[in-house]
């Protein structure tokens, strides 16, 4: 029997050589067509086979082709959830955290069953966070933009691709906190299709500390805007900022059609408030404005939040003890197309109202209920579907697509 072993080993070796030769003989375009159809994990494994395969897969052109393929290959898209291990509650002074608080991320199919697709329990950045959890600025093409600014001034930004376990930590921004002013930070994250570049926007609204009484106009309002480019790896400060007197509410923002959107306001001459959507085009990096529907009462500001709804905008309006209303811009950019779609009538006291966390592809709103349960609710039918998940104050929900973005970036792999 031992006489057959060398023959068997030789035969196996010859077979492996023939298989390798067969793969090496395939034209690059055939290899790429095969790679693009593989799951993310299999594609990553292929980068370790040989230098040729690694070079083909890490080519920026293939990364872009894979992204386009990923956005169309599934009948049902994915939703990314940022959840917390313990319930983070609202206290008198704001959110209350636990010292051992942990955040984790999960992908779910956005279909009827809402099955879990993937889960990222081992979030790698807890040690870098001052308050235990990061704020999610937004997601775009498989990247998650994080900032460590809950309850503190911070310049710690991270771009993270959880499917690749890779990240880029951004350098410190240029605009510093000014001690004699209070500030409201606003952030945005999106994709510039013209330059194929990912950009993080940081807006700092500064107000004088010495004149912040109720009903008083601040002596001075300053706005500083800077943009980080993943392509250059640097921040730059914009000189073309919004008009004087513009103030930004802060979070959240909406990223659609190559532009970022925030709710902002200015005081009028008669000391009332003019609210509008401030829009930053990521291609030319110029601000413009879109009017809001008339939401205010006697010129007073109202708690108003904005979100992406497909390729247009949604607005959430909370007024005192009144129910939550949702407005949709039926034609993007056309202020006259704002339409109040729904008012959720079955709500409790003001501080216990459900929160809108996002939208499904079907158009249903994802709500965080007062009991901590996550549900989806039809805007027209108001039918409620329980998602079988629990959330908290800091729950984040957004559409997600798997991608290879950051695969060509060296020395940023996270060790899990």
C-alpha cells in the first residue's frame, strides 16, 4: 500500500497545478465577472490567492463596478440598525449612559420577514469613545460615518466599512471650539459622483454666550463650514458659507441626489423665525435653500427633523401636545410640492411620543415606540408591523448596501 502513496501525491500535485494553470489562463475580464458575483467574504479570500487576483480586486474600477452590481442584484435591499446593549434613556439634562454601554450593528433584509442578514457584535471602537457610544452621522455605499460627540466637544471622526472590517480615522478638523461662544455642531456625509469621492461635512454654528436669554437675539452668530475629502485625506474650510444669521439645528441631516440637507433658520426683522432647508451640493460645494411648508405658529420655531425618503425629502413635525405629522416633498427641489401625508393620532404625552428612525423601501416609517419596541407603520394605511426588535434613544436606522469601498486603502484594517 505504501508504494501507492508517492503516485497518489504526484497525481494530486499535478491536478492542483492544472487547476492553477486553468485559472491563470482566464482573461482578466472573465475573472472579474466571476469575482463580482461572489459574496463579500469570498471576494476578500480571493485577494489572498495570488498577487494578480489581489491587484484586480483592489483596483478602484472593480470596486466601483462591484458597488453598482451590489445595488441591483438583490430583490430586497438591506437596512442597517445601530442598537445598544442597554436602554439609553432621556434624563433632564439629556441622554443618560451606562458605563458598560456597548453598541452593535445588524443588517436585516428589508422584506416581509425582516430576517437578519448579518450582525457585527464586535464593534472595534469602544476604547476610542469618551461617552461609550458614537453618533452615526450617516451611511453611504457601505460606509458608516461615526463621530464621538455625545455630550462633549470632539473632533474624532471615523469612516468604517463593517463588512470589510476596515476603517479610516479622519485627521483633526481645522475649525476649533471658541471658548467665548456656545456652539451647535451639524454633520453630513455623502458621495460626490463627479469626482467619485466621499465627503464629510462639519458645520459649527457659534453664538455669543453673553446674550442667550429667552426671547433675546444673540449679538453675533457665526457659521464655519469645512469638508473632509476621502480622496485627499484632508479637511478644507469653505469660504462660501450660508448667509449671515443662518443657524443650524444640528442633527439629523438627509443625503440624497449628491447633496446634503439640514433644517436651518434665520431671524426676521420683526424677530420671528424663517425656517428652511439648507442644501449643500457636494459637487460644487455651494449652499442653496429650499423653502419649508408653513409650520410655525406666530413665528415660533418648532421641533422639526428632516430625512431622506427615496430620492426626495421627508419632514417630521412635533408641536407641543399635538400628534406627530410627516410631510413629503413629492417633487425634489419644488417647495410647492410639500404635502402633509400623515398625522399619527394615537400618541401619548409630549415626551413619550414615538420617534421616526427611518423609512423602508416600501415607504413605511420605522418608529421607536414608547415601550422601546421598533415597528414599521404605513403612511397611508397606518398599519403597524412589529419588527421583533427593541431600540433605545440612540437607535439608528438607514438603508445599506454591501461594498468594497476602503479595500484599496492600506494599513487601516481593524484587528478583531
